[in-house]
C-alpha cells in the first residue's frame, strides 16, 4: 500500500481502520473484534484508536485483534488533553500499551488542544520517543493557527495532524492543508464518510454508479487522490471493511474530479476547522 514518509523514516500508510464507537457495548464487541481482525487479514496496515473510545474499551479490542500476529500494524493513538500534562501523558501512554499489550505506539497524537500546556505535552512526547515507547508524535483537531503555535514550540513536530476532512467538509483545503503540504506533514482525514452522512448524497451516488464503484469507495478514493492525505474509515462490518479497502483500486479521471468539485465545492475562503 502507498504510504507517506515521516521524518523519522517511518512510513505512514494511506489507509487504516478507525475505531470510534468500538468498545462501548458488550453486545457489539464480538462483531467489532471480528471486523478489525478481518481488516488486518485483508491487509489494512494501520489502526487508529484513542483512550476516549469506549473509555479504553476500543484499545482493548485493538489489543485482541493484533495479538499473535507476525507483523503488528501501524498503531495511531490519541491522548485526552486533560491527560496531556508532562506526567500524565506518559502515564496515559503506559496504560494504552498495557491495554493493547504492545511495547510501542507508532504515532501518538494529542486529541485536541486544551488542558495542559503544549510545551508540557511535547516534552512528554519527546521523553516517550527517547524511551522507545512511541515512534512519532503529532496532534489532532489543530487548525492552521494552532499548527503555527505548535511548530514554533517544537520544530520536530512533523508527524501528522488528524482532522475532520471529507468531500462534504473541505474547509482544510483553504489554508491548513497547504500549510501542512509545504512542511511535508501528512493530514490524516477522520470521518471520511462524514460518519455515513455523505453516502446518501445523490451526486455521489450518481458518480459512483457511473464509474462502477460504491459511494463509500468514491468518497475514500477522492481523499486518497489528495496529495499528502491519509484516511481511516471505520466499520464494524466485514463486508464494508472489504468494500472500503477496495477504494485503493478506484481510479479517478480529471472529469470525475471536476464533477465532484461541482457537487462538493472547495472552500472560497477561511472556514474555522470543524470538529466532531
Ligand atoms: P466514518 O466517516 O469512518 O464513518 C463511519 C460510519 O460509516 C459508521 O457508522 C459505519 O457503520 C459506516 N460505514 C463505514 N463504511 C461504510 C460503507 N462502506 N458503507 C456504508 N456505511 C459505512 O466516521 P468516523 O467518525 O468513525 O471516522 C473514522 C475514524 O476517525 C474514527 O473511527 C476514529 O478512529 C477517527 N476519528 C477521530 C476523531 C478525532 O477527533 N481525532 C473524531 C472522529 C473520528 P458500520 O460500522 O456499521 O459499518
């Protein structure tokens, strides 16, 4: 699978599995675990999770899904801002490693800005990286101004910024995405299907029908066609996990791209970063 190079030398795959809403209900647990395992068997090389998801429940499911595999997928994990102080960031990482039963998190992100001072969070990230507990670190839900602040504080911040970005929410294209591209920082697009809300849009359905793919595949393929963008659709269904992976094979012609632009126009000016 294609990937983006991080300055540490690590490769960030362009497509991974999301896990929000997993680990919340014992009734759905078996299905969620099965979907993750199936996705890994199919070749998804990355999983995104957070201590927030199911209060650690999603991380436990991830731990179970990756247990006993020859190669561990690239693990992205986010820390709560209220746990992001100098000391708590490290403790939160240790809890996650334990829940996932792994030695190292590949990419550790601050879930959103707030809570502890950024200086403290970054200091803890550096300590974790020096100790080999994380590979790279980055942020999430940071708008262009937040990224400027972060870059001023820490010139080493270049791993990723995970933000809401999809066909129906193209605000980051105005300033955030160009800013990140200039510095070779990959944007990790969350909610690529707008949590399912995009899939009923008639323009998307029509264009997908014309090129012989599903609306979800078209939405994901469009993100993958944006330079410097990676994404992490979530599904608890085997069929949809498989469907989403096949977005890698969807080829978008200039004509389809311009029809998508007509149906889902790019921003005309600055739009504050949206967040879920
Ligand atoms: P997505 O846009 O990935 O959509 C997920 C929803 O779409 C689920 O209801 C899923 O249902 C459904 N779905 C998935 N695939 C298909 C398909 N092929 N056809 C029809 N429906 C489908 O939303 P998420 O908000 O989950 O975003 C993805 C990931 O991004 C999260 O899981 C999380 O890891 C991360 N994230 C990060 C945030 C942050 O603040 N940093 C905020 C939000 C998300 P089903 O499971 O039943 O298939």
